[in-house]
């Protein structure tokens, strides 16, 4: 299990020499021995679709394959959580201001060169893009900022009222204080509100997108910084980044995709760290091979099926979209870590995965972390379907226990201190 912190060890966060091998048990699974014997079979020319919470392209090991080619081919949000309606087309007024979706006006920078002078504008709630832990952190920090602002405003109004001699003015100040008290008692933080501006650059014939955090400023001057981002496409060279951080506070990386001739913009972020964690195990390619995944030469397409708005829960629609796109984009392998109990093995998810297998795609699906016990395996990986898929159960070895769970004593093989260790030791099954 490669965490993002350990993957970033090549940048100095953790020492390679202190890297616990049980965290990524390539020797226990014999993957390291296989690579030593057949170094050319490192995943090169293999395209893996990761259906999960999304893969962070800024994580270490996610930049290039062993041949130096881009590792991330595409980053797609199948949930729709990041979709923005961009059907509204506007031009700047006579003073050079553009009316944004929030109602604010932006003085358009002179460096922006839209085709026909046309801009598309939309609006997005930032919390729709944030993983749940980040939402909680940002709410805590924003509440502290609000409390400081409220306390200072409350103290200033009280000082004015105590010094005021005019009864009419004093009554007005009382009303203002009451309003402040009511605002404090009914405080509800919707999160950052993002104005989205998009235009087609006449010099590059490509879309340019800018996200602006609306903070109540009615007229935004051109002197402010407006970093542009372009749609994620590793085949195009450009000085404009295709991945950015939303802000220095949240440090949430995001990319964008444009659909329906510019009418829909998809802002793609992660809904959790699990997708990056899984991708690291599969194919991280770092400076030190100890930190590599089992197939560092492979390339990835990230499909986010865990919806930010549902606390990373997937929907059937997101799942089916991702599988269809994975087949259409010629993925060789579909990796699915999601799963839960199911009473049926004939639903649309099973059917669509069977179609993917018929198209020649290898489907690998988690069978769950529970057990061993009757009914401990989950769907779709352990429910007898889809036919032709590989279901893999959880595996915990003594070296993994020591590295991942801070075990002070090394236990004999196949002995555990807890019951939830996977369907069975070394469990793997073909759904034939």
C-alpha cells in the first residue's frame, strides 16, 4: 500500500533507505522477482483504467513511464460532480469588463485573445470539487476567519454605541448589532464560489479556462492574477499548464475537460486519496525502484467514479460511463477497487463488465476486505460475475502487518490478531 506521502519520498518527505518494504510487498507477491527475471515486462505499452476516487497527476511517480512517455493519458470525472454549464456566451462591455456568473465584473487582461471576442461564463461551488476531509478542514479554517471578522465588527459597533450620544444613531447601531448576532447564529458556509471563464485562444486554437474565487468583490481589476489552464491532453505542447492547484490553502490539484462544443466544462479533482494509492501500487515510476509499483512502465487513464457530493460513494451511472469510456479509449486492463454487498449478479454493472471482457479487456475487481466467512466477498469481484473477470481478495502477510499496522512482534504465517483480513489467505479467483 503506497501512500501519497511515501510516493513523495523522492522529493525529501521520506527517506528511500527507511522505506518499509511491507508497505508495497513486491517480494511477498513475487512481483520483484518477476521483474528481475523479465525486466522488459514492466507494463510498457499497457494502458490501465483505474476506476476509483481519481488519480492525482501531481503525485510522485505519476509523471512518466519507464520509456519516458507521459504516464497519465487522460483524467476523467465520470460522476459529473465537476460539471459546469458554460452555455452562456458574453463579450466585454465598452469599459473592458466581462459580466461573470456570480454577477461580479472582471476587467479582462489584455493577454487574453478570444476568438471573435467571445467568452463563456459559468459558476461552480468549490465544495463540489473537494474531498470530504478537505471540506472539513476548509470549513474549520474559514469559520475561524469569519469568527475573527465577526468579533472585530461586533466590538467596533459596541464601541461606537457606547460613545454615541444621538439616540437615533444609537438605535441604528443596535439594529446593526442584532444583524451581526443573527448572522453568527445562522452561519452556514457554502464554501468558495468559483467564477469560471472560458474562451478559445485565437493564437493556439485551443480552450483556455480560468477559475476565479468570488470573494464579494464587484469589480475585479485586471492587475489581479488569473492563471489559465488548458484541457488535459499530453499530446499537445503548450506553455499553459494542464494541471494546477486550486489555491495555496487547499492544495487541491485539478485538470479540466471540455465537452459539447464548449457548452460543458468538467473540472476534475479527486474525491479521495485511494485512487492515487491504487495507481501507485500498480504502476508508480519513481527515481528509486524501491518506490515503484509492480508495473512502472504502464500508462494510466484515471476515471473518477467516487462522487465528491456523496462522500466518495459511486453511482451506477458513473460506473457504466467509466467502463464504456475505458473500452472506447482502448484500455487493456480495468482495475476496480470499489465493491459492496449485492443480491444480484445480473444487474447492468455485471452486464457492462461482461461486454468489456468480450471486447478483450482484462477486468480485475476487488472481492473485498472482510472475512473469512460465508458471504464476506463483495460485488462485483466476488459474486460469480462478470464472467471472465478476475476477482482478488485482500491479502495480509506478516511483513505487511509489521509495516502497516505497527506490529511489535512478528507473527507466524497465516496468524492474525484480528478477524477482518480478507476472504481468505492468498485468495484469487477467476469468474469463469
